[in-house]
């Protein structure tokens, strides 16, 4: 019997070997690349295997007849196929489709720099903003170091790709901010009102932005506010220009928080040390207050409120350009209130809701006086002096509501749609010393509906397709604005993107608040065409972008000097084209982060009183920036430097010619090149014990440290015989501050997050 066992085992092995069928083949993706580690199995059995580094697989099965073969691999869609097993070996090559996911999917980048704590390709985060030398902790000043933005020093705002500052709009949590910058002062650029640390995400779109946003002809800056704080904390600051303090309280269950901040700025001490070119007869002073509360409505939902108020006063006196003995004294009192309430919620497994409510009010009280050498008011009823002493009170309100619904389709594909309503109310009250009074109002009920779809064909191919329908009661006109973007992933690190879109914007409120004899205004229009290449690897970002932009229906102003009347229309046009480069490197040099940006811009436009298409006076042909940051971790110190360069900008003296009864260019030229080297030092020692979370931050900033001459343009006298350069208020700017943080470790924020 024992002698028969080997024979029986041999017979059984022969039987089973004959009953098994070999299944083999190769697994690849839709580009023909081998997929390593894919799992292959026959459904409802234990028979299967795994693909090797070349994508090959092989296993044996005893199953017979029609079976279902299942193939799975991370990042790819489940593959199922019927196979007939009849004893003969089965050879089957399999092609799997990618399942888009946030870690590996292509990202549409044409025209847009995204920076947040959730994006793979962070460009500028809040720490970048406050530690960039020359930015002075101002969001838009930091964005000027990116390609597309111009170095305009005499006026606030972002001038992007041949567009005016008014053509760039800022949005917070989805809603438009009506007065993002402090109120304008002639010849002096104003900074943004908001602290960059209230934002966790920044999108700087130099063109081709989402259909969810509108009324920005050239560019959109889209900011997302922070959620709940990490823990309860307090701050206290003292600097050469003022004091500040704040407190954030996080609930014990970490589901809600509230906070307050206040700052007072007064430049008297600073101006006493650093002499200014203008005579500041009322030293600029600012009161800023903030309040916020946030609470989670569910595991996936949150309601956030942010409130802000500002009160500021200033007075600037300069020599009058039309005389050698007189002066112009400009004074401003501003009060601004901004409120933003937003709600984000996940509705079930596939739906998301984003809602936003906001209200803002801005009041400017402006007084301008013609004064003598004793700074006393002068009455001169003749031209041009009769228009130089006046009062203006401007009041602007904006209330808005916006809702966006999003539904996930498959993978990362999704569709978003919604609408918004904005109520604008503006009033201007003008009076002068010669009984000229004017009260004008402009009210607009602005409605918009929008829809947009993200379509991911694979991890490598994606499209964003959308459009907007807008209607303005002030213009009594509507428009339809289509938008489309495409992206294709070349390999794991690089991709190309294309974008096309039409963008509309209603003319600025000032055109409706002036008494024109004839008003024929339409939406201004810009068509954007963008091509982009981007490569991101560990520690490196390379981005090259080319664009073309066509303007239509720009605002034109006309004067009939015989009847002394003004009229306005939308007959202007223009174009802008160029190429831009961005390179960021965090890896090559130890503890050094630097980026280089370059922009070439070729633009002309015929608008306002331009006699024909001209390069606008805010546009330079070439602009470049080098930003370098060195982190000394052991010393808790960061050193920074920013060098900015721009070729000269054109300037014009456009005057009316009675002989031809039209405007012409009486004088023109280009300013000197713009050069600015700025430095910064941040030092963060601890306060108290070794494990303390209390820190003190010393900050030193110096702008234009070399004292380079800077000319931003020229002002012309009424008769055109005299021109004065527009200069910075001082050659250099210095800042020294001491800021204490209690309860939150800021070391990682300032140093480690940039390594």
C-alpha cells in the first residue's frame, strides 16, 4: 500500500496540472506605459496575481467556462472583462484608464497662480507675503514680484498685462471687495487694507480666470479667509509707525472661535526722522479694527464672519504747477466698513454649497485748497485757478449675495453653477468757492448667473468649460461671457495649458457720477488667449506663459470746446501681448529660497482722451524681479532681499488743438528705468521657558536701500509750458517693528514653512 502512494500522488498531480489554465499578458495605461503592482484576479475566486515592473502578469486557475477578470491599481479605474476558460492558455493584454485624483491629476494653470495650503503648486502663501522684502506685508505689493504685474509707484492697485488698476478686482470668500485699497491720494500709492494672515489661500489670475467671477477686465485676485485657529492666542506689536494688538479665542471643543484686532498708525515720529518731499500738514493716521467669529456647522461645514472698519486722516501740501508762488493743499478723511459672512457645507456625498453675503460702505471727504506762501486760502476766479479749491463728499455702498452649488460627477470631475446679486449705490456731492455745486447719484442692480464644469478625461487631460450671463440696470444691457481652459500633462512633472475667455466690465462709477452732456456707455470687453507651460519638481517651479488680449468698447471722453460740454462713449479699443517667465528654487542652495520673474509686454490702447492708440503711461516693455530669502534656523533668523527692475514708462501731454478741433500729443517721452533693491531681516527669539509658545519677532525693512532715482511720470501745467516729475515721497523707506505672540509657536510659520 505504501508503495502505491507515490504513484497515486503522481497521478493526482498530473490530473490537476491538466485541469489548470494559465492566464497571462501585459497591463499598461492609455499611453502604453507599463503599470507595476496591478492586482489581477478572477471574480469570486482566490485565483490571481500581480504585475511586475514591466507590467507582465501570469497566474493559473482551475476555473472553467465564462469568467470575469478584475484588474485594480491605485490611480486607475476598475477594469472588468469577460474571458472564456476552456483549458487552453489565455493571453490577454489590458489597457487601464486613469482615475483622476488630486495628488496626480493635471491642474489647469493658464493665466493663474494659485497659492494655498491645499494646492500642490503653492506660489505665494501668507508667510511669503510678509517676508518678501519690499512688499511691506501688503498682499498686492508681494504679487508685483510675480510676472504680469507692473511696477507702478504713483497709484495704488495692480496693473496687469496692459490693463488699468481698475481692471483688476479683488474677491474675498467669493464676493467682490469694493474698496480693497486705502483711498487715493494724488501721486502717492496706497496699500491694501487687509492683513495677509487673515487669508489661507491666494489666486492671482493675470487672465483666464473662472466663470464664477466677473466684472474684471484684466485680472482677478481671489482670496480665501482662514478657518478656525489652531489654538487660543494673543498678539502685541510696537513699530516705528504705530501699535497693534489682537486676541483669538478657540472654544474648548475646537468647533468655534472668535477674535478681535486693533491697530493705530501715526507717521509723525517716522516723518520726523525720514524727511518727506511733500509737506504733510496733517500727518497720516489710521485706526483699524477687526472682529471675526467662526463655527463649524457639521464635520464638513463652517460659517465664517469677518468685519473690518478703518478711519484715517491726512493732509498733503505741494507747490502748484501753474504758478511759482502758490500751493495745492489736499486733505482726506476716510471711513470704511466691510462685512463678510460665508457658509460652506457638504450636502450629502456629492453636493457642496458655498454662500456669501457682504456689505461695505466707504465715505471720502476730500478738500483741496489753493494757498499762498503763508498757507492761507487764495481766491483766484480766473482759469485754471478757479477749479483748484473745492470740496467733495463721496459715499459708496455695495451689498451682495452669492450662492454656488457644486456636484461631483466622477473622479475629480464636477459641475458648479449659481448666481449673484450686487446692489451698488454711489453718491457724490461737489462744491467749490464759485457757487458751482453738483450732487450726482448712480445706482445699479447687477445680476449674474454662471455655470462651470471641470472635466477630467484622465489624470493627464482636463478641461474647465463655463460661462456667465450678466445684466446691469445702470447700463440696461446684458452680456454672455464664455470661458474655456484645457490642460495636458506631459509627464509626472510638467504640463501645458491653454485658455480662452471673454471678460466684461462695466465702466467705473466716476464716469456715471460726472455730468456728461451725452452718455453712450456699454460694457468694456476683453478677449484673452493664453498658452502656458509649467514644470514642478521637488523644490523647483518653472513656468512660461504667452498671451494675447484684445480690448473693445473702452471708454472714450470728448470735449466740445465751442459749447464747453463733455460727452462720453465706448468707442475705445486696444490690444496687449507678451511672454512671461517664472522660476522658483528652494533646493539648489541650502536654506535658500529664491524666485525670478520676467515679463515682456507689448500693448497699445485708444481710450479716454488719447488721440490714437498709444502705449499707456502705466505700461513698461520689460519688468523683472529677483526675490531671495536665506533662513538661519539655529538663529531663528531670516534674511531677505528683493531687486525689481522695469524699463521706462511713456508719458504724454495730451492737449486740445483748436485748429484741428481734436486732441493731440504735444509732448511725450519715457521715464528713466526703475530700480529698487529692498532688504528685510526677521528675528524670532522665544519669551520665557524653553518649551514656551510665546515669541517675540523683530522685523527690519528697508526699501530702495541704494537710493536709486525713481520717476513715475510727469505732471503738466495748464498751458503745457511746465512739467514736474512725479517722484516717491522719499528716496527710501525704513521700518522697525517688535511683535509679540502668545500661545502660538510662530517659528515654523516664519522659517520652516519656507524650507
